[in-house]
C-alpha cells in the first residue's frame, strides 16, 4: 500500500484505538442484525428508504471499519461486497466476523482515495462515516466514480453543515455558530476523547458541485434527526441526542454515475 497522507495516518491511529475500546466489542451484535439502521441514531432504512434494490449488485464499501454495514447489504441481496479500509485492527475484526457469520465478504487494506482495483468494477460504492468523512472529498469522490460502472450509484452518510458549524475544536456541539461554512474543507481538532483528529467536510453546495463534476447526478438526499427514543451514544459523545432532536446531525446522499 502506498504511503498514507498525514491525515490518514492520524485516522488509522484513532481507529486502532477505537477498535480496542469500542467497535470490536459491538461488531458481533451489529453483524447479527437483519435490519439496516443508519448512523449514530440507528435510523431504520425502513424509514429512510434511500437504498436501491440490492439484489445482484456488486458493492464496494469505502472505509468499511468492522464492515457491519457491508454485512447488512450482503444479507439484503448484494451479490458481492468488498470492504476497503486502512486500519489493520478494524479489518481483523471484520474478517473474524465474516468467518463467524459466513457471509463471504472480501477485504482489502487500502486507502479509499487510491483503491488498487480496476475501473468500472462495481454497481454501488458506499460509505457510512468512512471515506465520507475521513478522506479528502476531492480525492475519494472521483475515485468512487472511477470504480463504478455507468449507471452505478454512490451512497454515503456524513455529518451535516448544522453540526459542523456548531462544533468547537474540542468538546461537544453547541447551540450557536462557532465556525464559518465558507472555505470549510479539512478540519483538525480533538476527538471525543481528547486525541488529535482530522476529518473533512464540504458545505452542501460545494459537495453537490463536486459530485456533478465527478460525473454524478444527485438523485436523493436525506437529513436525519435523533429519534424520540434516542439516547446519547456510549462512545461518540460529541453530539447529544437532545441536540440532534432539534437539528439534523446526519445526512445521506445518493448519486448516480452518468
């Protein structure tokens, strides 16, 4: 694998720690579920209704982590699911779960900005808080387009403009604007536990333009709130459920390659 940029090395260190402290312990529960649920607030796909018919599709998950979402896609009819991630610890957990559940997923240690697979190999590229926030959008979005066949789709979940504009460099989200949207791209700050973190976010208009420039047509877009019965996440505590019941903290995009 080529040498990773500085922000990817930071992300790999953060996710190695997260795997040890949280994600490895929750992987089995998530892999065992049948129903698809989105993001921190576990919003059911039966409410979001943004995924296409998965039957027979070849899928690549960009920044798969422990690959529970890829497992759900396979259970719902995907013919092939390839998970790409830069963190060996996360991939080890994913492989352990794949062996236990026998779903036949494939895994590749690689940067989602530069995937060593041929052009036009997949029908669906997917990311739930993977490449969609940890990779530079000006690199991973065109890479997703390269990997897709004509008519293939890109679906990804990320944070909203609301959340990012109300997020200080350290600590929980607040109820007023603390950073400008203009010029937002790379964000260097402290994570929930005080460790250095780099993530990426383009404001909605700029993300829309980037998708169009990469050869996509945006066909759906949903912003998600915490549900009435949502509680604060046990590990990702930056956004309290009470805040996210009033302002959307998560969004899902669906775009189709021309």
